[in-house]
C-alpha cells in the first residue's frame, strides 16, 4: 500500500513538472511580435540541352530576397552541373556560372532586382578532347520582386540565350 501511494505521488509530480515544462517551452517559441517579413529563397532552374537529345545538366540560380531590405543587399548564388550525357558528347564548363545584378529599384508597390546569369561551355570531340569549338555563352535573365505590403516574393523569368541555335535552355528536367 505504501509503494502504491509513493508511485501515485511520483506520477502526479511528474505530470505537474511536465505541464510546467510544456508551458515554459510554448512561451519560449511564441511568434515574435516584430512585423518584419522573413527572407525567402527563390530558385530559378534551367536545364541546358539540345533540340534532339536529353538534358546536359542542371543550372541553378538562387536569390535570398528580403522584402524589407534593399534589393542590392539580397544574397545571390548560382551553379552549373553537367551530367554524363554532356560528358559523353564532349561538353565541358569553361567558365563557371556567374549571377550578377543588372538593375535594382523600388516604387510604392514593390522592391525589385533584375539578374543575369551566365556560364561558358566548350564542346570537343568526345574521348579525344580535340579539336574543340570556341567557348560559347549560355545566358538567363530574370526579375525578383518583393511586395512592400504583403511581403510576397515573385520571380519573372525572361528569355535566355544559348551558344548555338541547336541548344535549348529547358524549363523542365
């Protein structure tokens, strides 16, 4: 009988301590009262390829857009990765992907930044490595906007260009 009361008392204390811990942790994770919008990562992905064959790889461009900050301070990165199809066709990256800001601005509705991403590739005879065509530039342009009132971030892609008329920048894998 004594052990039963001790077990019941221990269980009751455990429930009280658990309830206090839960209430304390719930208070600690409450939403901040600051109305500043969180930054949002937007990604534009293109798949270099040709009209007749599968994709040659994946080209990612990322912008961390913060609606309450100047578009000139938004963080940007890009990277290109070619696959085995590109390697088998003798394609290599000569100059890695670069993402630069073309224009920034703001009006009474939104903040925006226009970007241009480029990378250079070269095609050589597979396995031999020569002769090679001169390097060609792949280019993509896009605009990121952040609404001043709702803090909604949107991406608008523009037309891209390829080093040769037989190449394509596919929007899907």
